[in-house]
C-alpha cells in the first residue's frame, strides 16, 4: 500500500502519517480543514497555500507546450461513456471540452472509451490551433502505451484510437504523464467533473471544426505566407511556433514548418482557398491528394470543375471563397495567351485600360478573342475577393460565366 500523508490546517499546521493520528490530534479543535495526499510535497503545498499543479502547468506552458488534462467516465445503467478535457494553451487561455457516446463496440471497455476520446479531442484542438507540442495528463496507462507501441492494439477501441490520432501525431509532438485519479490535483478533479457532467446531465462542450488541412513537401513556408499576405492584405497576422497565423474577420489560417514540411490548416475561408491555390500552382505533383486533403474533393480535373464541386457540395453561409479557382483559371488563360505571343509585362494590369465598366487590352495582339471579357470579369471579382458574399446559386452562376468565357 502506498504511503499517504494527512494535512491539518487550523491555528496550527501539521502533517500526519496516519488518519488515526490526525483524528486524535483534532478531537477538541474547531475551525480546521484536513486533507489526505499521496506525497509530502503536496501536503506541504496545501498547508502553505501553494498551487503546485498550476506552477507545473505554467512551467510546461513556458516551454511551449499545450497542457491537457483528460479523463473518461462510464455509467452501466445507461451503457454510456463520456470524456472530459481541460486544455491550457501557452498563452494562458483555457478550453473545456466534454461529450458522451454509446457506440456498441466501445461500451464494453467502460470508461476506457471516454479516456481515448479525451486525448483525441485534445490532440485535435492542439493541431487545428497551430501548436506543435502537447502534454497530456491522464490516469489510464493504455493511452500512452498504445500510442508508443508498447502495447499492441488489437481491440476495436485501441485500433480506433491509433487510427484517430495518427494524423495529428504527424504534426504534434505528444507526451503523456500518468496521474492518479482523485489525487487532489485541481485540474484532474476539474476534468473528472467535466466527464461526469457530460454523462449524467448531458453537458456537451464539443469544438466545431470547419477546418481543413494539407501539407507541402517543402519546409520553406515563407513564399506561401507572402502570397497569402499579398492576396489578402487586410488579414491580420502574427508569428507562432515556426510559422504564421492569419486572421480574416475571425477566420484563421495557420502556416507552419513542422517535421520536415509545411503544414497548413484553417477554417474554410478566402484565406484557405488562397493557400490551396498557391499550393496547386507551385506544388502540383499530386493535386488529387491536395484537394482531397483540403476540401474532401474526390479528384482534381481543372480549376473550374473544382470551384463547381466545392460550391455544389459545401454547406455554408458564404460560397464566394470557392469562386477563386475559377478566377484563377481566367488569369491562367490570359497569361497563356500573352506568353504565346511573347508579350512582356511586369503586371498584367499594365496591358489593360479602363473602358466603361470593363477593360480593353492595349498590348500586342494575341490569339484570344475574349481577353477583354476575361480580364474585366477577373478584375470585377478578384479585387474585392476577401469581402465577397454569395449564396450557392449566385456563386454557381458566377463560375458558369467564367467557364463560358474560357470556352
């Protein structure tokens, strides 16, 4: 049996090594508090009013770690499991996550199912918020031993766990610290309550991710960041761990160098579309994989088809970001026509003059009759692209017009 320490906090502060000793000492005393601890350090911290758990978290945050406490719970009467995760980011901001489930193949594992979902959600949050290091405090050793390969994964729940975290571990360095449940660690108590609240009162604090992600084989993320900034100069940006975080009206895009390549993730917005366009034009050895990773699109045929596919399949309030690929197709066609005739220019705009509501080409003749129409249409939508608002039908019609101009 592990040794325990019993702290007495009243007019005097004492630590006892047995419950009987404390009870005997406290017989005729009032106005005190008492608590048991598994270590002398914790007992002394309690008496001195120190927050050793908060100090430990702060130390890891200062080293760049996201710290997450995770826990799982189970209730046999309703055959359901739940998870809780309390996350502390390096900037001190916190996030609470919890939820419940009853998948038949997982229920037999009791609280273990909840334990794995706690880690999955903590990893997912770390990944999509652009952090590179996560430290998980947990009380079920299988979480770390399955992840490290020390335990072989054979059961449905362990196989699901490994498959779920595989993607995130490619980007995030995840470390595990096993803690004893119900050990007076304030964060462990907090996450235990989150899991129980999800199970018994239906509390749900799940993060909604409309984010997408993709990777580029090069570690040099600067050109992509420069392109995004140039194309959407109104977006705010800040440096993060090995990268840049952009923000356009609350929509985020993260570009970072991780484990030998450039990692990009963000909510589906003009920022993400611009980043994908850059990747298509500069790292297009496998465009099918790129668009599948970023948008879930099945394959890449051409830019017009990609715009239509995204508009037709997405469910969102604003479909305008997806017309970017069609606009780029017009730009590509104009450049091709100019290059065929060896027309020299620093900026395409220098070859066009304002003509009523549109533009007229004023350079060396080229073999593209619709060049005026193409540039006028491109300019109309591309200049204010970041602020465009369109419903599905309007966005679809816009792309169809672009397709007609190309034909």
